[in-house]
C-alpha cells in the first residue's frame, strides 16, 4: 500500500467517524427532546419560581346615611391537587371519583357526570397538581363543595385548593352608579372608585408561586408570604333615599318627554355636599341607562338660568333696580352694529311691553335682559364679563371626582368676540358654556346668603372604623355680591315660582320654592341654530325659600313635543323637592304636642336607628324609655309611653333585623360581612338566617319586607 492510498484510507475512516458521531449527537438530541422531553421540561418548570401580587380587599363606599354603596365580596377559583396526601393510593381515589363527579355535575350543572369523571381521571393519570375545577364560586357554594366526596377529607388531604378573588358589587345596583364609578386597568378612572383608588385599593401582598407542568403557577406555601393590607372606606355625601327619589323622578319624565338624556343634582346649601346625582341616556324607546355623567361633564349653553348672573351684574353696578321699567318691545329686540341689524332677540311668548325688571325676570324675557345688558355695557363689555369672572363662572369647581367639564366665558379680548352681539347673547345664556353643576354652585351661593362653597362628594375616609381624613366645606368666595343685591336676587327667584313661569307647575302651597326656568335652543353641530331644532329644558333653584336647605338643578335635553322648562324640568324638581320636604322633619315647623286619652294606642315605629327614632317621638311629645347602649332599638308600646328594647349586634354574629326598615337592615347585615338579598318593601318580617349564629363573610341573608 503506497503512501497516497494510506492517506486516503485514513481520511475515509476519519470522515466515517465524524458522520457516526453526528448521528449519535442527533439521536441523543432526539431522545432528549422526544423521549425524555416532558421529564426535563417538568424539572425546568419545577425550578422556576417568582413572587406575584396578592390583591387586597378593596375598601367599601358608604352613603352619608350609612348605606353600603359599593363593597367587595369573595369569589373563589377551585383547583385540585390530584396527588394530595389523602388520595395517594389509587383505590381511595378511584373509589370516590365518580361520586365526586356526580356531585359536581348536579350542583354546578355545567358538565355531565361523565365529563367531570373523565376530566378528573385524566388529571390523575397526568399527576396534575393544580387542576382547574371551577371559576367564580361564591363563599356559600364553596362551603357546600367542601362536603363533597374526596374534598371532605380536609384542606390538604382532599386536594381542594380555593383561590380567593374579590368581586366588586353595588348593593343598590344602579343607584348613583356613575358617581360610585369604577377603576379598571387601561381605562380612564370614573367616579369615587377611580378618584380615591389609592385609598380604596389598599396594599397588595406577595406570594411565592412555582411553575408546574403546563405553564401553570401554583402557590409554594399554604400561607401568603406578605399579607395584603385592606383598603380604606369612603364615606360619600350621597343620601341613598334622596338618590332613589331623584332617579325615579328623572327617569319617569325622560320617558314621558322622550328626551335624549337628562340629569338631576341635589346639593346641601350650607356645605355643598351632593346628596343626589342622577344621569340617564336614552338607549332605546322608553329605556334609559347611566352612560355619561352629564351633570359634571357636559359643558353647554345654559340658556335662561344664566340670566340670574346678568341681573346680578346690573343690580350690583347700580344700572337698574327691580322696579326699573324696561320696554320688551312685544318680545322682539333688534341688535344693531353700526346701523346694521345683526340679531333679533325673541321671547318665547310675544306681547310683553313695558314692565319692571323683576317682572321681566319672572317672565324670563330674553328681549329685556339682552336690551339691558347691551345698552349698559356696550361701551365697556369688560365691566360685565369681570362680574362673571368674579363669580368664578369661568373656573372649574375642583371636584373630588374626575371628569369635570371646562366652562367657557368670553371676554372682549377673546377670539370670536363680536362687539354688541356677544354681549346681547351672553345676557341670556348663549355664546358660553357651563356644566349643570357649575350653574348649581352659583345658585347655591345665592341661597347660602352669598357664600359660594365647592361641591363635595366625599365627607371622610376611614380605616378600621377610624377617620384618617375628613373633608370640610371648601369656600370658593365668602360673598359673591352685596347684601342689598343678594336680597333682590332672592326675591326675584321666589317671584318666578310664586307669580312667574313656574307658578303653575312648581309652586307648592305647603312650602316655598325659589328658582329660575331655562329653555335653550341646542346648536345642531356645524349647521348651528339653522339645522334641526332641539332644546334643553332646565330648572335651577332651592327650597324652602325662606330658610334654604337644598339647592337643585334639573336638565333635560331634546324633549319631544312640549319643550318649555316649566313643563319639562319643573315636574322633576317639584316631585323631588316635595318628597324630600315631606321626609325631613327639620324643615317642618315645630310639631304641636299631641295628647292621648286613656289607652289610646301609641304611634307605631319600625325598629332601627335609635337616634332617628327617639328624635321623632320627642317631636311628638312622647316619652321613650331607654336602657342599654346599642345604636339600634325596637319599640314596645305601653300606655304611659314607649319602651325601647335594645337590639344587640354582637361581633361576628348575624344581627336581628326583624321589624326594621330596609336602610337599617341592610346597614347592619352589611356591617356583619353578610350579603343582603331583599324581597318586598316596608319593614322586615322575616330573615332567612337566625340571629345570633356565626356570620360567615359574604354569606347571603334573604330579608322579606311587608
């Protein structure tokens, strides 16, 4: 064999060895990936751990009267460890698996017994440690499931794993829904839930989890490494009863008028606290839902309700007095600019001639106010607009919830200021924008003897029952005008209801209402006022006029048929005001002491809040005998007075709410961590869970009222 042949032989041998080695490597890779792949992937997964956040229980939102507006109830995700200690032996598992499948199928009804059995058996073969059994399980359902075959062996032996999650619910459903709001990821926060999320959310905990087969993350330890800190509670200014009245009255009128949308705002005069806020949008014929918060977010031309600000400027500057005569020119006032007619201002009703300023306000004459403002401020428009800025009508109110609309009040320096025409149109609420809440804030200042306070939606924040932050009334302006002007404005507002546009619908013989109607034409997009005609009807005022406690604004947009404010917005204002007045004993004159002869039966009372009940009996001149320190009582009739029986609500036990009204019953049950389910109306005659037993958090309690 020559040298060349020897070299070639060696090359062939080396090449063959290389090819053989390559095949060996490929075979080993194939074996690792296919034959042993699952084993090594499972091992890799078992070595992967991480910490995840554990959601804290969000704080509750309460109404000012203690009703629960928003709360979190526990929901559970049920999983199963198929290799748990109690079912390690196959005979134990397979003896009970079909019974477990039968119970799961019967109780949840989402799968057949065969499907559940197949799922459990396959998971057993695969050695699943974290099998998903069911999502969105309530606390009550969980208690039932724990008694099922296999699961009843215990928390660790039976393999049942319950992962708690928190679901947000609104006990009163749609009441104040938009104001309560929500907070979702990647969505603009809404209402109290969004504005106070930093308080309500609490602080998340931390939990160590391990990735198991299938990419599922399973807790390493039974306990959370760092426990979450529950959120704080928000005490809002909303009164749930007033909210209910406002929503019902608004919805009824919207349906009757077939309007596009509407809102109602009720404010306490002295504090600026919002007691009710209702917003409805038409979604289909005869059906309205809360889709948008028009009360705080929609900036629009206010129309005639703005005339109050125009007359304030005229009176404060001494341009006119309430008895000054003005010629309404039969309801047509022509505005000229350099002898060129640029606008004819029309009244809604023709025929008004020479009348007093007060009468012009009562009859809501557009011609009168346009003429007065045009004539007195044409040479110095800034003098007029300065008054509007001094009233802060150009500013946002700085609300405690997001979404406030931006007002627009022109000045002679503004773009699109038309000399003469802008003044005349602004005089009766055009060429400007304001939200209903901004207008109400101004009217509330007139009711509040000139002190302008900011609207308020939150009274305080509490953690574990202790106040951590309190919000007192915030004063925007101590005095919006002189006392003399203020008295004249109040008299003019009262005159609207007593003798003006509101007398036929809004006037009530039992108490006095003061306010102003407003009917404004709404521009039709780019077509302006030459397009399709639609109107906005509003009424803004306060009651009782002689000692104002509440102010309110009602706005309905695009009512069909009749669109005048007194006939559209007026009935809503009147209904809400009447019901609030009839239920507020503080607005009545002192009740004359009633005397009962012999064994005359005492007036009956629901069980409930002690202070409220005793206050009514005291006003009636009836003795109430009290023993005990409970905040809730039941009333026992006697011949000589009323005996008060203490209603005890021990910690972690189901309270006795029989005899109570809905508000007190829901309050006590919710405070005990229970979930009230309401049937009927009136007072509670029956509750589904006996009082005194242990109260499991989130457990539903049905209360029947009659």
